[in-house]
């Protein structure tokens, strides 16, 4: 076990680490901190929950201490480290950790993300901050409003880089990177090293040291994975029954679209389950409140979309339900990674409808395991749901933006400098993965269903 004391961290950083109660370094910390301290670029394969925030922020803060000063002049506190993340929650989480690590130093940090009033963020930026944590879109807003200047940035961290590309932030990232000095240290962290991530790294990192702490796409052996064959109309009922049967105290329930997320949460709430929804249409304040309530145990079910849940620092959830099979197989690994952490046993239950065969095949390929579909027998076999009142079915005319991705994936250039990489990957608009927009399609009734499930008329069980 490597101890933090071997790192010779400055006493004011070592004190903060000791207060956090960390006894030894996690594998990503043991590997990355010494490299970042030398100023080399890093390409790190590590997921949230591995301690990667400290792995990059402690060495950054250590190196920035040379600039530490007590001056009140904003000019003495230019942005020297920029940390970019895909979602507001992640940005908030990382910023909170950075603040804790830097609390005995005079280095200032701030966070900017969308969905919040720009004014308080602007006031903080204008006072000067050495470490700026941001989501790409809002940072560009501040750059364009000239609230922040990035020409003294020495370190940039692209955290959850795969996710940033997945949700279409590539053009924004390119624009932000074009504002930074070429001479800098760049750290890129990603759950997986896809070809796109490698291309991003080739374009923006210089001779990076590759650090890989867990095999990409690895699912924890402590997680029991079950796949339940169910029709769309019976999913909610199956969920309620499985929660009861497995005596699940708390769970994440993943849904592919914002609309589905809101509807399911409302419906479960009506069933008397303490439920919160977490998706991109919720205000920042609502999202943070839901999270806190879940962390305090006041909420039993957090129904969420991938974008909203990615990287949240909630560990040891007893169970994860995939109410929908994700469009992106890697999300399956991220989702079930929320349970069975730190050696605890976890339960991951996925609902599979007939139309999910292709998506399930992608998951099987990724986790290198053949799945076994279990039928479900309902305890209470009364007719369920309400008879369809003629309300439209989900998918028939659902807005195509119902999937939880940022609405704006590129923005007008307004005369800002642009890099012109030769690779067409960087010049073509981002294409969502195949099927990513089609999540709301009403699946056909399964032609091969378990013997326990009787074919029946379509009912709008979810849409009371
Ligand atoms: P991260 O992967 O950076 O989001 O970190 C996940 C959680 O692990 C956070 O709550 C950290 O406070 C915690 N953590 C980070 N490093 C350590 C460590 N060396 N020992 C124990 N906990 C840690």
C-alpha cells in the first residue's frame, strides 16, 4: 500500500489529505500523482470512484503552490488549472473535492456550470481563481462574455473525456482548447480508450504517459447481474415486485429518456415509493436536492438518465435496475458500477424486451458474457395498468430531443480563434451513436416471451 507520506506533499496539502481520512493511495493515485508532479501529460483510464479526482488535483495544487499569494488583486490570481467535466453534478463534485484539498492553501478555486445564474459565477471569476472547474458550454459563455481569460493556463484536465465526446462536446472542447497556451500539461481521463478518445489524445496531448488501473469495461465480480424478460407494459410492475422480493433498501433505476424518467418517477411515487427523478430537465437546485436526499437515505429510488447520473459520487447502492437497456453498451458498465463497490455485494437487474435483442447483444459483447434471460412470474396477476384511454403512446410523436443530452452541441464561432486539425473527426459534426435518438420508439410486442407472461392488449400502465 502506498502512503501519501511518500509523496512529499507540501504540509498544507498533506494536512488536508490527512483530514479527509485517506490512509493510503488508491491505485490511480499511486500511479498518476508522481507522473503529474513531473509535469508530463497523462492519459488515464479510470472511472469515477477510483479516487481519480485526488489523483490529478493533489499534484496540480502542489505544482501551483509556487504561485500562491495573498494579494487581493485579481491579476495575481489568473486561471492556471482548468478542469473540464461533462455534467453539472460532476463539476460540482470535483470542485468540492478541490476546495477541500486546497483549504489550507491560498490557492483559489471556483466552479462554473450551466443551469445557474451567470452573475455570481462572473463575480467569482473576476476576483481571480487559480483552479477553475467547468462544464464546456458554460465556460464558453464566460469566455465569450470576457469574464475569464485562459492565456495563463498551465494545466488542463479533460475528465470523463469519453462522456464529453458521447454527448457532443467535441466542438466546444476544441474551441476551449484553442484559447489555451500550447505549452501546458494536459491530463485526459476516460473510462475507456475508444478510437475517438485516442484521436483526441493524439491531437491535444504530447507524449502522454498511459495509466490504466482497471481493465476498461470490466464489471465488478461482486455484482450479481440478472436479466429479466418482460414486456414494456409490465416493466414498472416487475420493478415494484423485484424491489420487494429482494428487500432492496435503495436503488438507482436507469431510464433512457428524460420523459420516461419523469413519468416512471411520478408513477412510482404514486405507488408510495420514495422516489426522485434525476434528468437534464431538472433545475440544478432540484438535482442537488434529490442527490442529497438520496445520500441521506430519505429517498429510496433515484430514477435517472445516464447523463444526469454519470460519475455521481454515490457509492455502495445495494441495487441498480436497468429499466431500459442502454443504447450505449458502455453505459451498462457505468450503471452497474454503482453497486458492488469496495467489495460489497451488489445486485444489477436489467429488463429486456423483445426489441432489446440488439442492445443486449452489444452488452454481451462488451462484458464478454452470454446473458441468461429469466422469465418473471407476477405475484399479483390481476389486470394491471389502466385501459388505454387513447392517449398517444410513447414514441409515436415523442420529441426527438427526449433523450437526455445537452441541447446545444455546437455554437457560433463569433470570431474566436479556431484550431484546424486535419483529422476529419474534428471537423465533422458529432454524430450520435446509432439508435441514440430512437429511444422513445414503442417496442413491438415480443414474439418470444417467457411462459409466465401472457400476451395481452397494450395498456398504458406507465401513463396514468
Ligand atoms: P473520485 O473517484 O475522485 O470521485 O473519488 C471517489 C471517492 O473516493 C471520493 O469520495 C473521495 O473522497 C474518496 N477517496 C479518494 N481518494 C481516497 C483515498 N486515497 N482513500 C480513501 N478514499 C479516497
